[in-house]
């Protein structure tokens, strides 16, 4: 009998691994990657995914060089036909346009990709299974608390005829990787900081003859049919198969964000797209889906006595550009190291080093990103930044490196100066800053 349960593989008997050392709740980017790294180190690990693979997710489907770097480390096969290679970014601010290739870097590749999450997550789950992880889809996890402490996990498994089986596991450590809503995490007491920004986004798939374009595309200045500025941004991620992922988003720092309708922003964005995409709302292939994105490590606590949160469940989304897949992979790998150390020593308090490591790795970057999000929530600041930046390719190349978190170590000094400029924009607005230059 197959010892791993992947989509299409035989069902496991429940006695094969009744109490793994680690149970991972969620089989998305973070959960599957955690399963990979833990199994590779010889840890007994089970990954449970609520839905059946392959399953769709509300996502832009874009992979930056940071995400490609992590996939390469896990042995992902990039010659599969479902992956479309991306060489850079095309940015619009109104009718002004600039194209920027991904930068050369000493660590990260100079290319990205676009792949449907339905394919990507299943492929990475299979990589985890090849390392020895048990991957169980169609399995919903619920926290079992005793005196406020995680004592076990109840699994609910839906059978072929719709019947529900229940099973209780008592792993040493649980990895919380169930995404931005994180019902499992909330049961343990995690919550989003209300003073931190979050994003709202909606996306759909459209037919387009230009789906083989090798650039991601973004629009920083969306206008409605009356020429009024819409409080949001748009993107196109070409899939290379005759379809494109088209989406729009807004940030909670935008004025009047509670009344923002992202579907209306998407419609205005599609109506104003360049003609080479040949897209209208009538050419959509799927009903647009939306969701919320907790950003800037805004969810906490990230560690409990015997659990650890990663990916979107920890708020690990980049506020500069809304990307979360790469940070799910990175936090999974980082957390796995501390889990291996804790298990090896028998001292679960070592899990707490993970929070310190997150602060060391991302703290300064996310503080600046939060300030940036506040700044661009002011329409006057957004107009100033886009009108100045879009006209300077050297400036925009450097901005892309900052937003995609692709700076070289020696460039962080320059980043500090830009951080101070952003902070001034937040405090005084763009006009006084421009007059002082």
C-alpha cells in the first residue's frame, strides 16, 4: 500500500501513523513546504489539507525570484508545462508606462513565474510526500484545548459517500498553516493587530491572445468611466496557456476603505486595459473571487507551548506588493529549523526562537512597508510617487528591488535613506517634501 496519500493515490489506513511528531494544518505553500523540510530531516510529519487536491485559491498566481529560489531548493521541476516564465514587471501609472526586468542578484534568480495555485500546491505536496511526509487531503483539523492548552487535534475526514469519520491525533508540535482566515490559529488565540494594514483583493481568469507575455503587469492609477481615480491598483499575471489572471486590490489605509468595492475597481481596471490584452468583463472565464490579506507579520502570537504559525496564518504578506507565496515558503523553512531543534533537544521552549528570527529577518523591512502603505493611502502622495517614479527607469528599477525585497546586503544603507523619505511623506505629505527639495 502507498505510504503517502496524495490526490489520486489510495486512501491510508489510519493506523499507519497515529501520532506523528509534527502535524501540519494546511496544505498550501507554507504547509506543504514545512512537510517537505521536516520530512527531509527525518521528522515524522503529517500534512492535512481540508480540501481535495487539486483545489483553487484566490491568488494572483505570481512567483517572484524569492519564491523561485525556495522552489529550486525543494527540487521543483520547472520544465512542467503549467509554469510560465516571467522576466520582469511592466508598470503603468495612468497612460505612462515602464518595463523593468528582474534584477541580477547574488542569491535569487533573475526570473519569476506564473502557475495556478491548483497546480502549484499539489506539486509541492507531492515533493513533501516523496521526502516521507504523509499528506492527507479532504481532512479538516480542529484544535482540542484542555485548560487553554493545545492537547490534540481532531480530524474530520469526509468519505466518498459523504460520511464523516473523526480521528484524534496528539502530535508533539502542530504547525498552523491554514491561510489568512486561520480558523485553527484563532482557536489557539491568534489575532490580527487592528492598527496594522491589510489588503483586500479580487481576481478572475480571462481569455487573452497575449497570455504568453513574459511580464507581470500592474496599474497604479485606476480610473472609472468618468475619469475619477479609484482607490486601488490592478494586476495581470499571464499564464501562457491562453488565459491571464486579472485582479484588483485595495489597502485598508486608503481613504474610505470600508466602502471600497473591489469588484467595481476590477471592472474599471478591465475596462481601461491596453488593447493588446483583448479583454472585457464578458471574456472572463471564471467568476471573480476575493479575500482579505493580513500583512506585515500582523498576526500573533506566532508561537505557543507546542505550536507555531507560518505563512498567511502569521500575517506574512508583503505590504509593498501583496505577495505571500514566497514568505509562506520562507517562514515554513525557518520554522522547520526550530522545530527540528526543539524535537532533538526535547525542549519545546526553543520554538520561541522562531519569533526572534522573524524579527531579525523581516522586522525593519515590514516597519518601512507599513509606513509606505500609510503613505500611499493618501491620494496626493500616491499621485506624487507614481508621477515622479514612472518617469525614471533607474529609480523604478531600484523601487522594484525594494518592493520585491531583492536588495543586496550592501544596498541596505541606501534603503535606509529611502525609508526616511517614506516616513517624512507619512508625517508631512508630499507637497512640503517636494518644496523642501
